[in-house]
C-alpha cells in the first residue's frame, strides 16, 4: 500500500458525484484538488498556519488550553449535578472553536451562532452515508433520484453552510485589504489569504477559500472529535488501561503541573494507547480515492492510467500477519519489553507520501494534550448499571463510536493539588 500511495503517478484524485458537487466541479481546495493548484494551495495553507503558530507545539498548547476550559466546565458541571455525560456532546464544539480561532484569529460572542451551526451540520455530515457517497461516485445520477436515502441532502447542506460562512469571512478580509491594510497588520489566516487576491487571483479567490475552509474543518475538527470519542470508549471499557496511563502521567507530572507536548517523549504508553485507538477505531474506513495519472508498474502488475484506487484501511488494520491478534485492543503491541515505543511505522492513519495528511503533527499535539489534561483531573467510568458500550464503530461519512455515556469524578491528586 505504501509503495503505491507514495508513487508520483498515484497523486491524482477521483472527483465525481458528491466530491465534484462540493467544489462546483472545479479543481479547488486541498483534499480533492490535484496538479499545480493542489501543490500551491496545500503548501501556502500549511506554511501560513505554521507561521500563525499552528505547527508549533508551544503555540498549539495555548489554543488547546483555551479549548480545554470549556470541556472542563462541562465535566465539572456534570460532577456537581451528579449526572452522566453523553460523550458525543463533549468535543465537537470545543475543537471547532479552536479551529475557528486558528483561521479567524479571534473568538467573539457574535461568532457563536456560526460555530453552533457548523458543529450541528458537521456532525450530521459525518454521520451521513459514506455508502451513499460511494454509490453516487459510480452512478452519479442516483444522487438526484435518492438524495435523502444516500445522504446527499445532508452532505450538501453541510457544504452549503460552510460556503456561506466562508464567503462572509472572505469578503470581510478582502474589504480590509481594500482599505490599504499593510501586510504587517494581517494577523490571521483570512487576512493573509486576502492579501494575495490581486497578485494571484487563480489561487487566492473566494471559491478556493471556501474549499480550504471546508477542508480545515473536516480535517481538524470532525476527525479529531471522533478520535477523542473513541479514546474515551476504550478508557471506560478497559479501566486497567486508563489507570496505567494515569500512573504514567503521575510519573511525569507528580505535582499536577500542566503537561507539555515535549513530555510525550517520556510517556511511551499513552503514545501506544493513541496508536492502538487509531488502529482499532479507524475514523476513515477508506483513505481518499486516488486516480492514477499515468500507467503505474507494481511488481508484475500494471495499473492503468485513470484507474481509481480506494485504499481499504480495515483490511490492513485487521491483518493477522501484521498484528497477530488484531481483534484485541492491546496498546502493548506498540511497546517493546523495555516499554519503549515501537512499530509506529506500521500505522497508516495519515496516509503516505505527498498526499499524507499535512495536519498530522497538529492532530498528535491536540490528542495528546487534550487526553492527558482530562485524565490528570478526572477518572472516567461507566455509569452504574450500564452495560459496556459497543466497541465497533458506527458507519457514516466517517466512523465514530455509537452513543454512550460516562461518569466522571475528580482525581484525589487533582483535588489535593488544586486546594494547595
């Protein structure tokens, strides 16, 4: 899989059905574009986000701590009220607010309705039928005959909502630039994008900004919230794993100090846990469809030009030759006898080569810091009398756990350190 997906001849995209409709049948955005526009858009976007601090662990820590506060408030309220928490209500909005802050540069009360709307529409989108999207790629006419059954209406509703909000942001940014704002004054992604509209209108235009906005929301918000829900699922199902992670946290941060991303190097078990969560609870059943740009040789086979490649992560992550006992949730498969992290090169979560997810580092920073900060404060468990939740994932445009509830209590060590 890696040798094919890393090949320059397999960098194209199959853009039909819903994937064509989301971009107005134009070669735009990051996820589904190709060629020069993809290279330029992808490179500029992630260089700019890095310049704004999104690739820097220390700056990301500040964003994440802001997002964590609303999560802590939810959990604290549930403890005080002695009620259980629906896990699918915890992460989406908080992580979306952090993504909004990275793009827009501010969070104000006026942004609340847009964030709420994007959160609701985004969740509905991720729970809509990926099966339907696959069918409409093969038989595009069916999306107009069975739009509700195939999930087409829900998916297009999300894209339309994103486009409307992104257009307003773009026009605001463009208006600022038209007032002769100097480059030094641009402090957010929208303004920096708008600065380039006159010099390179082919790349820096409203339509491309709308697609970039969609890609960033889907890539950083919905997938991360699904991954965190899956992590919680395994933490309450296997309390002995949760306690082992907590002991590792205490070893590194015995006095309750906030953990930094650099502490991850001293915490191989939680890294193993996050890798095993990615393997066992795959958010993407398939990686994005590739289109072969020219005849591609693989061993004794020839993959013809314009062939569509759909990488199946399930077959790989459940391969007994690679994982021996793939049906078991076992973080230890990523630790050797000395407890050191191993086998990470076997993971395919973020794909390979030039089409690999450029947000991998941001995702790793977010999941590590968010999970450790929560476990540092709270013990997670199943509500009394509740049966263990399902460990298989609910199918949709992306996979996520079936709805389940948890009960949280403050850790004794956290209460002690807080009082001190």
